[in-house]
């Protein structure tokens, strides 16, 4: 049974609401909504404007009556007040004028003299008599149910807070409502005419827009069938003409983009061939591995370095198929697949067919379009020959250091031997001389002890260490050393400050050997400050990345102990040789103390660093690993 592709019918009977009718409906709805909104807004605005005018007019009339009737209120001249009220009520828009005296009684009521001396008890009247400022209220007339705007103005004497009466003017709101109804009729008539005209215009505009759009639909369906070389242009003088012009331009752009894509595809193929040749000829090994541990790509240099000659691994194959799982390289790759964000280069030993190869391996992350890790690219460089060359250089340096050591030993041993030889040669001649034997017994044993101490220091520097490592609290160890050297520091006029946090972790160390190393550093600082100074001992705990493949920028956890003095400091040349045996800047000293300290720290898996600035003192920092 053959599958037939569905055919597109260009002209079908529409089973939907045509765009023209929808356009007319939406346009008419918007006109109705807009006309209604404008009518409501204009009606409300006009109502507020007319009401505001009435309020201002009533307030002006009430204030005028209040100004004219102040003297009559003071003299209780009710006849004059009644004349003012009746005269003001002749205005057809004024329904009533009421004058209240000081006690709140009616002094005058236009058209109702029988209410004189009475007190009105309605809510409108009570509010009017209580107000101290002009008050405008709306009420309904009890006689003819007309809406009344009651304007109340209190009467006060000049420069006095005493109230002498209240003037109330009742304005009719009937003219306001009549004007509002007239305005609403006018707005409705104008809106209806505008709606009819708008519907007619929308029908004309809909036909003008939809007819050219039908031509565009026909052209788009032709383009969907692949008929790109066509000319679509409609002259309407509006956006539809622009749309047709843009559609024609889009067709031409699609043709040019298709040609451009074909040329770019050819360029991509050329670059792909170039990269393949580049990876084939480069000496560094490159290997790309997916996060699942499958091989994505590998170049010939990596195959040669890894010793893969029989069968090349295929893309998609697990790396365990060609890299032994027990090797450091396999462990490093697995570590980076679990933590792809890590960086840095690491030296890794890899078993070769003839010897152990030393590889310098680095990694970088290949991300997808959403910046998510997709593959890990490993750069592999064989540095076995460079390591062998470095070993030969270190051997030559050790031989040179041995010569320096021999020269230093000869110098240190020659001085006491010369003194002993001199006394031994003079012994037969001056044995009977008074005081010679005493000087002999004092000098010869001293020089022999000096030789013995030198030999002991050399043996300690050279012998294989026999340390007893155990968990050691560095803070307690430093506090014990402080108790031991406190009196000596005070004697030498040296102030000390010990900054030891209470939460320092323990380290695996030989406490006696570390004590000796720290005392050597303190003694060296004391000797650097013969005239007194300040010794600062600080300790801090640094946290970092753990594991055999920790990146260089994330060092492992370690404990740093710093010894700082305020002595004269050291030059750069002195700093380079400060830990060499028999190197000393002091008149008395063998130069073995710092060398022994350096050895003790190295045996503990740490390192020691010296920094100094001439004239500002020196600083020795001991760094010990924290397991």
C-alpha cells in the first residue's frame, strides 16, 4: 500500500468566520465602547462642571447675605433679616433662604414667616448649625420632593471666634439635571451617527485590506510548494502594499540565503577537513569523552601516547575498553566526568610497554547551546623525557650542593681543629707555665664540644628520620612553647603576640620534632632583634578541594603557622640561600638551624616559606597538611 502525500487545495470553501466580518465586528465593538466611554466621561464632566458652578453661586449668595446681615444679627433685627431672605429668594434658582440666630432659632425663613423663632431638628440643619466653615449639602425638599443644594455659611464677628448666626441658601438642582439630560441626548445622537459612519467605513476598509491579502495567501501557498521565483506586488498605497513588497523581498532573500547556505556548507566541509588534518598532525594528544564515559573523538597523537596500536577505539566505545581501569589516567578521567567544572593540569604516571610514562593531562568542558556540560576534552602531553632531564638537573644541583656542604664543613671544622692543634703543639713547651693548663682545659674541651655539636647537627640533617606521627593539637603545642620562651623573650626586651584561634584542627605530626622546628624559628627571630622588637605568631586554617586531582587554584586543606619579627629584614640574595646548610648571616652560628627546620617541615608533608623586606622585618610561614 502506497502512502500518498496530502494535497493542498488552494481554493476551499471557508468553514470559519471570514477576516472581513471579524474586522467589521471588532471595529464596530470598539466604536461602541469608545462612544460609550466618551459619552459617560463627557456627561460626568459636564455634571461636575454645572454642579460646581451652582455651588459657587450659592456660596457667593450666602456669603453676601451673611455680610449684609451681620449688624442685624447683633441687634436681633428679625424684620430686616426677613426682608433679606425674601429678597434673595426671588431668584428662580433659589428655593429657600434661612437665617439662624446665635441660639440656632430661625430668625428669617423666606416665604414661611410662621417658622420664626423655631428650631429645625433635621440632620441637614444640625450639621449646618455645627459647622464653623462654609458647608454644602444635598437634600430633598419635603414639599415637592425636589433636589436642593443647601449652602451654609456661619457668621462670625470680626477679630472674634464668637458665632452670631448661620445663613443657609437652598439652591434648586432641577436646572442641573435638565442640562445634563440635554447633553446626554446630544452625545447619544452624535455617537449613533459616528457609529453608523464607522461601520460603513469599516466595511469599505475591510474589503480594501482583505482582497489584497487573498492575493498574498495565494502567493504564499505557491512559495510553500517551492515556487520561489515569483513577483508579488499590490498597489494599495497603505501597509498592505508594504506587506506585499516585503513578501516579494522575503522571497528574494530566501533565494539568496539558500545560495549562501550552500556556499557555507561547502566552507564547513573544508574547515572540517582542515581540522581533521590539524588533529592528525599535532604532537599533543586530544581526546573527547562524553559525560557517560564514551569516547567522542581521539587523534593519532593520543593513540601513540597511550600505546594503542592494534585497533583504534571507535566513537561511542567506553574508555574502559582501551584505558586500564586501575591506572591514574582512568581515575583522573572519571574524576573530571563527575566534576566537569574543575580545571588545571596534573602529572599522571601511565604504564607503557617499556617504561612508566609521565603524562601532563589537562581538561576543558565542551558545553551545548544551553551552557550545559556535554563533553570533556582532555589534552595529553608526554613529558617523560622532560622529567628525566629535570632529574639529571637535580642530580647536578645535589652534587653542587654537596660541594657547598663539604666547603662549609671544612670551614666549620678547621677553626676548632686549628685551636686544638695550636694548644697541643704548645703543650710540651708551656706545660710548666702558670695558667697555661687552665687555659688549655678551658679551650680544648670547648672546641671539642663545638665539633661534637656540629657532627650531631649534620647527623640529624642527614640521617633517615624515625618520626612517631600522631594526632597533635598545634594550638596546645604553640602555647607550651610560649610558656617555655616567655621569660627569654622578656629578657631580650621582645614583645610577643600569639594569635591562635581555638578551632584549629589537629594534624598528624611528631610533637617533639615540630617543637624543635618552631623553637629554631623563634630563636632565629630573637637573634634578628638584638635591641628588642615584636614577635608575632599567627595560625589559620585554610579549606580547599580534597582529593588526588585537586586543581591548583583550589589547594587542599592546610594549617598555616607564621612567625613574624620586626628585625632589619633580609635581601633577595639572602632569602635564596636561607635554608642552605652552613649559610648564615650571623658571626656565630653554623647555619644548620633553618636547614634542620626545613627538613622537619618537609618530612611532615608540608613546606616552609620565607618572605622579608629590608627594614621591615621577616616572616617565616610553615604550612602543614590537615588530613
